[in-house]
C-alpha cells in the first residue's frame, strides 16, 4: 500500500492550488457578499481542464480518477469554499450519468461540460423529502413517447445555472417496494414548464447557486430516462458513494484553509510580548487541528483510491464524509477562536470559512445519515 | 529556432520561513516546500511565447536533484518539448561560478539560438547565472530584460534600469537573456499539459563530468545571517484604513518620501 501521491497527482494538486490562489482570491469576498460566482472563473476552470477530471477521454475528460478530482476540490476549497463549490459542482450529477447513462446520453451531455459550455445539476430534495428520499413526490407520468413531469424541488445546487438536470421522480407509486418507485430523468432546463427561483440568504458557500425548482407539465422524450425505470433509488445510492468523496474533499479543503490562516496568525500576532504560537495552549490547538485534517485526509484518500480501483466501500466513504465534515466545522471554529475578535470581522477570511464549513455536515447526506449508513453496515438492519 | 530556458527549484518563501543551516553558510532545505523560482516562471513563459510566435523547439534545463524535477515537469506541461537535468552531489551548496560551469556542461555541444533564464533566484539572489553562462559559451548577454522581441537573427530587448528607466538594446543571436519579472503573465498549468508532459523526455546528465576545480575558490561564502531586527520597529495595528493612515502620517513625518 503506497501513501505517496504520484508525481502527476502532485502536479495536478499544485496546478489547482496555483489557479485558485491566483484567481479565486480576487473575487472571494465579493462572490460571498453578492451571492454569485464570476463567469470568467467558470471559463478559466474549463480551459485549464478542471471540468471532467474523472470523465473518460472519449467524453472530453482527463481520464483520471476520483482521487485526482478530490485533490482539486480540496485545493479549491482551501482557497475559497464558495467559489470552490461553484466550480466543483459544474459536473454535479455526471457521476450518475457515467455510471448508468446510455452511450448516447454520455456523448450528448458530458463533452459540453468539459468545454465550459454547460453546467449540470442533480435534483432530489423536496420540501418534504430531505434525508428520506423515498418520500419524493415529483411525479413523472409516461404519456406516449414523453414523460410529463409535475412537482417542486428544493435546495438544488446550480438550479438557476444548469443546462440540464437529472431529476429524481416518482414514476411507479404502486410498486410494493418503496425503493423501486422512483426513476432518474434528464431534463433540459430550456423546456417549457421548467422554472427556477434563486434561494437567497444562505449562511455559507454563498457564491454557489441554490434554487427552488418548479416543474409544471414539463415534457421530455421518454429516452431521457437514465438507466432502468424504477431504479432511481439504487442509482442515487451508488451516486452518493461517488459524490460523498467530492464532499469529503470539501471538508478537508475548508479545514486546511482555516488551519493555514490560523498558523499564519498565531506566528505573527504578538500578545504578552510573544507571538501567540509561543503559548502551549495555542500549540496544542494547532497540533489538534493539523492532526484532525491529516486523519480525515487519510480516510478520504483511502476511500477515493479504492473507488478508483472500482471498489466503492459504502461504509468507508460515509466515514470519510462524516469525518471530513466534522473536521471542517471544528477546525474552522478553532481557527476563528485563535483569531480572537478579528476572526469575527468580515474582513478576515476566517469569518467566511467558518460559515462555509457547516454545509459539509448537511448536504449529500447529513452527518446523522452518514452514521446510519456506517452503523447499518456494521450491525445490519437491527 | 532552438530555444533553451534554465529554471531553478527554490524554497517557497511565501509558505515557509528560511533558516540558516548548521554549517552557517547555507540555507536549511529539509522540510521546506519548494517551487519554481519566480523569475524563471517569467523566463519560461517568454520562451513559450517566442516558440509559439517564431516556431522551433524549446528545451528546459535545470541544475538540481531528482526532487527538483517538479519544476522541469512544469516546463514540459506549459510547452517545453524536452527537459534536461544535471546533478552531482558536489554541486550541493555550489557558488554561482560552479553552477554556471554546470549550466555550460548541461548545454554541451548543442548550439541554441536563444537561451533564457530568470534574472535572479529568490533564494540566494546572485543574479549571475545568465551572464556567466553567456561568458562560458562566448555569446552575447543582456540582463534584467523586461521586454523583448525576436526579429530574424536579432533580438530587440529593453533592459530595466534604475528609477523606471529602460534601455533598448539590439543583440545578435545567439544570446543569453536574463528575464525580469512582469515581462509577461505566466500561464497556469493545465490538466492536459500535465498529461502531455508525462510523455515528454527528461534527460538526466551526470554532473560528475563537469570540471569545477577552477571555479570553487572564486566565491566563498563565509557565513550567512538573517538581517538583524531594526531598532525602534513599530507594529501598526488596527483596520487596514487605520494602518494606512498611520503609515502615511509616519512617512510624511520622516520627510523625503512624500
């Protein structure tokens, strides 16, 4: 078992770090304040090859793995979580398409993403269906050669920006198994009956777009079904095994960024005639934070590298995601504490990181859901 | 056109504090993050721009150990066609004359029309590599160049002088040009570039063959010290606006600047 990154992985990590440091920092504060991510960044990220890292080359991707994608996400979030999420989520939903889509669908939908011509999304959550995805009520009914879709979706990343969205719909309400009632359908957002409303006032990752979707007699060809009808639940469970890797990388990135800031601050800030870093209480804090980050990182890299070998370890991935989320929240909290009163001011980036970190414990499965997944693998369905 | 660029792998001073090693004469390298020397990034970008404009091939050179190869991979990722690394343990802590001899050795019998390098390095900052290499090769040299254009067998350059002045110089090729920062905007490394770099060759030359015997004594570092802390240093605290205001007041008070 090798724990060393390859030289190519190191180069990718550095490329992402340089791009993020060079460009995100120009926009980060404004992007947070005004709740948007500048178009120029989407364009640059695509030109530099950061979109579609884990897509095979035949779909315009880099043909690399989840580990490489995680390295990029980590570096992006380390510099600015809001912009990191905006650029990292351009491919959101593609994992499902790659795993279950037809050859035709992959050829149609994936290359424009890598070229910076399209943004994707995946929509599951509804006002009354969050962690319980089997409660999703958005209805898709087959009418001749078309699906007719009606319903609403909540908290949809890229809802206003996406060119196409994978929609999790109720297609077979009468199926005796509640895990076989839903299907995934690709919806182009320029079709009549689609509307999106931006959700304002998020606590963190404010640069990233979030929307409420409304679908009214929206019609798509029946070929837009992804994979088999009634397999939506199983598909999304497989999907989460992939996207939780991305999210874990976010938690580690935001934590590392906060640790970087705290380290700089305690070395420079002089109190009682000495830098804060000379105080043992401060040293212990830094040591604890750094250890948490490294431990979370080890778990994620192991899970991601297994995924790249085709082994999606449900339990390990859930552990990596939960731990990374907690590390993000705890380390940003400690980093802010070390900044004292300054950390409470918007002109210090740690204030933003503190707000940004929380989402990692909420989306793509709350930390409680992750723990449930872990326990179920260990204990079975008790 | 045959173009070469020399790059150096140096400690990333933005990330880590430099410390003097136990010998008292060199910098401690262990455990520090390293990256390509800032000046060399501009030299590399200029070399790639020239190659794109006039055609030809670009070879990247580096004097350094295997870990330093990262900077050569960067060269390959942004457009160099091949890379050459020369190293020998004897070059560890070498003076600029010895490094220039190694650079000369790495170039060998290949006749390059244009050789670019950074005006100086961010670690020791001698700024001698380019001119000494030109001397060793017996070709023209211009240092501190902040603008350049290749025209046929000549290159038109602007050299940076004190006080914002520039000097325009026309040089016949072959020549070594030392590049100042700000001459261009170095590009970011792309994922595709990194993948392409993997397929390009990095030749490794044994530096043991380079004769350093006449160079060693030309410059001997006796000791290296961090600058002493100045007397009466004052840390300005407060919001950026308050700090700026106080700064302005202090400069006015001191006179001569504002």
